[in-house]
């Protein structure tokens, strides 16, 4: 068979691929879903997808202009110019309507540089074959891919360099880029100068396989490189640490806290029985981001300044994960909450940070084939409580021989309340609500005012989600027991904030500093080797979740500057040496909605001050735990004490800021999918 015919077949096959992709784009536009080429740029590395798409487009453009030049005389001489302009126009149109993904950068100038590199190079290669030797047109097609790849790799290297966090990453990227480009060049030369048809076919196939898989491997190698690499230490005091956080969890819905709770939570109860339960733990903030920033850094929201959606934790703050990484733990995080994805910078110190939701690849037929049918498990865009548990178990199986720190964060029972059907209570369903409740915005703005019966059903849905999480914790605990690491693991279970169910006339969280939002569960299970007969099973002392960082470091015997942190380790309380624990006022702030305010709790009293209107409230939590009656007008002495304690807190926070230097939370631009997910969770409008 003539050589030209073989290359023609290859060219036709690739052209068919382009036509399919083009039809996919049209289909996507008609049904209002993202085109597969855009999804392809997310599944395969962006530069691979872009090169493939640009090359296919150029084949079509070059063929069109070549055929036109045969018929139109005035096109022949300025052939290169017309070729280039048409190609550039096609790319600009595609990019303008986001039908493809030039995912390297968002700056137009750099996009044009990439296009210019590709255009000039392809024009040169193709014109050499089309003008001087039209019969070898297909050779030009094959040659263009590796040469264009080299140019794109150079541009990607140039742009990516500024994001490298170490010389090692840069060196690895450079070596892999040169190796990949050299492979393509050698293969293309062997194709061009080979006279054997079989050799041509084999090398062409190898070229495309290497092109896709080598560049894919390169991309994922670069994006997965972490400066936090594990080092094994056989002599760890604590070998395994599990940080289990359950979003939006109220303690009074757990049977270990409240015998009259609407559900039984036997597996959380087991942790409480095997460890120490804190009856009065208080969060630093009434919603997720500032609360976790305080937990992971040990500082108040005033210090870490990560208080609004889109804020990113300052690099200069040392997180719990960074301390543990420096102490040679393998650090990993698995969870679901869009506000906690890596853009929050809470991933500092984690060798592995796997937070959902992930990018949504759309619903075009290309996407259906690639990730919904063939590779479904590898392209999860959302993770259920069950999925998170399975991922945690997989990680434990993989790393159980290492000293590890695993932060597992369950989004349930956060809104929307959508428990699996088997967890629904055996009572009549509120027909106006059904098996799920998602209308927090309607309640917040007054479009929906539930009846008392509907409110009760909403609470049941919330409780059902807690039961679902508890059962999954049981699966996780059994796996730990099977691996024989449960007893010797440090396990801390807690929540970031609570949830209001109309105790103060409203619903959900983020909007007040009352106890239904600040009071959270906290259970600490020590390794059996540290168990002592005087260990306290139940602690009534008021404590802050900011104490978790010093507590973990203290238990693990890791050195840190204790004077730097406002709250001390909880170990003295746990070990029955309460005289060594200096109880201090508990502060909270950083609302998500409405006027911001700050509160301080001391000796059973709680003082709340609004930051703009200067409104004040004062409660006696011993006599009025539900905060129904403010006593601000009749207890001026307690009011003055509250004001004084808040000022002392401000002064201490300012001293910490001065000592730390350069603590600036940055505001990042959230991508469209993150914005949509945050809206669905009620964090933003």
C-alpha cells in the first residue's frame, strides 16, 4: 500500500475526531451544558487538550486555505498571511465564546503569545509541505504535533514557573518537559525519514500514546507535587492522629450529650466512652471558614483575619498540619465543603488535600462516555458521607504503616438536609417539605414561614443526617479496629459550629453569637498507652476549640511556643490535674450575615457587643442557658467586666499580630463552580 494512503487514513481518522468534537460543542450549546473540549481540558492536562484542539483546528484551516488557493489566484502569493489570519480568527472566536480552554493563564496578552507561537510554527511547517511538496501534506500534519508541543511546553514552563514553590519542582518540570519534547521530536523525525510503512504506522501510534499519557503524567506530576514529603520515624509517641470534624453539629442532638436526643448515636457515644467528653466547648465563630482557621492556627479571627467567603489564610501562619509534617507525620485531609477547598489555603502542611466538590465536567455525550461511564470513580465531582468514609478507609489502608495525621470532614448535617431514605423517622412526613429541605434562603428572606409541625420535621431531617454520619463513623471505627490501630490512635471529634432552629426567631447559622451556634461537641480519645486511672471522662469546664492545636502538639510531645497561643492545652483537664489548667474567658466573633459582633464568656456570664450599632447584651448562662432574657440594664458591673475582657482580648491579639508580622489574609477570586456551590450552601447570595 502506498505510504501516502496510510498517512491519508491517519489524517482522515483524526479529522473525524475533530468533527465529533465539533458536533459535541454544537450539542453542548443546544442543551446548555459545557462542551466536552472544555471538559477534556480538565480531564486531560490543559496544555494537552489545547494542543490537540488547536492542531485539529489548524488541519481544517490549512486544508481549507490550500484548496481555496488552488481556485483563487490572488490567494496564492500571500498564502501564509491568509492562513495565519484565518487560524488566528478561529482561535479568537473559540476563546471568546469559551468553546475551548486555554487554561494556562487568564491574561489576554499571554493567550495571544501562545496563539502566536502556535500559529507561526504551524504556518511554517505546513507551508513547507503544501507549497513545495503538496503530495507530502500528511507528513506535515504528523510533524506539526511534536513541534507545536515543544513550543507549548516552553510557554507553559514560562508561565508555570512563577507558581513553583521550590527549585525541586522547577527542576522536575524542566527535566520532564525536555524529555517529553525530545521524545516527540525523535519520533517525528523517524516518521519523516522512514521508508517502511509498518514502521510509520507503529511510530504514529506510539507518538499519540506518548503525547497523551506522557503529558498527562507530566501535568499531574507537577500539580501533585507537595513540599510536604513524608519522613518515617519509628519512635513516635503518638503514631496515628484522626481529626474528625462534623459540620454544623449541635451537641444536644447526640445521645452522649443528651439522653432525650431525637436519635441514638452509638458510635459517637463509643468515642465518648473510650475518651473524654467536653460538655461546654465553644467555637471561635458561628460559621465554617473563620472557625476552622482558628482551629488550625490556634488564633482568633482577629489575628488570622480569614473571616469572609473568598478570604485565604496567610502563608505566614503555622498550621497544625505544618507542625505535624515537620514532626514527620504523613498529613492528609479528606472532606466536603466548598469553603474549605485549597483556595482557602487551609491546605498548608498537608501532603494530600482532597476536598470536594471538584470540577463539574458537564453533561455532553463526550463527558458521559469519559467520566460517567468509563472512569466514574476517578472523576467524582461530589462526595457523599459514604464516599468520604470510603476514601478515608482507602487512605488508612494505604498509609497505616506510617505515622499519619488524617483530618476527615463530613459536610452532613449541613444544609441542605437530604438524608438517605432509610434514615427518615417513622412519623408522618410534612407534605409541604417532603424527604429533603433546601429552602434556607426562603426562610431567611421571609418567603417561607414554616408551621410548628414543619419546624419539627426540619429538625428530624437534620437529626437523620446526623444518624447517617454516625453510622459511617461506625464503619470507620471498625476498619481502625480491624487494622489494630484504633486503641493506639489519638481521635478528636468536634464540630465547627452549631445550628439554630428558631431559638431566637431565625434558622441555620452564621448570623448570631448565641449558644445554639457556638456550643459544639468535643470528644478526645487518647491512645490506650497514655491512659491513666485518673483520666477524667466528663469535663464541665468551658473551653475553646482554639485549644485543639496546643492540645494535639502537647499530646504528641512536639515543641512549640506555648506563650504565643491565647488558649492552652486541654491535657491537664483530661488527666485530672485541673489545678494546672488556667481557665480563661472564651471569645467569639466573625459573623457571616448581618452586623458583625463579638462575645466573651466568663464565670457563667456572656457579654455580646455589636460592632457598628454598639448594641449590648448580657446573659447569665447558669440561670438562662437559652439566652432568652438580657440583664444588661440591671447588671452594670458585669457589663463593665465584659467590656474590659473584650479590650484585654483585643490587646492580646494585637500583641500576637505584632509578634507574628505580615499576617494578611488575601481575598481570592472564586471560580464559577465554587460560587455556585457556596450559594447552594447559603454562604453567599
